[in-house]
C-alpha cells in the first residue's frame, strides 16, 4: 500500500498526472458558453449584405444586340439578361 501524500504536497508532475486521470470526457456536450449576439453590435457580414440582395425588378435590362464600348454606357444596375 502506498503512503498517502496530500495533493498540496505533491510535485507538479504528479498533480498533473492525478488531474488527468480524474478528468473525464464531455462526450457529446460542448462546454463553451454561448449567448445571443447583440442587435446593437456592428456585424460586418450584415453591413455588406446589401451587395448580395437582388436588385428591384425595374432594374432588370434586356439587351439583344447593343454593344457597350464605353463603361459609362452601362446601366446603373449590374444585372443583365442577354
């Protein structure tokens, strides 16, 4: 039988070994604390979301044979139906 040594008096290596043996697995549970995002906080993804939204239907253009030589000739909307 081993002699009892209090935890406080053990060496750092022995404490670590004992802690690792006692420590279990969380299994399927994720111990990370989560909270809902604040609606007042700046959200970079939401700020740039306007770029990916569909333009209004009045901005849809149909071109059959017109060729634009100058980039200024393009309509203000970037959505084209050829």
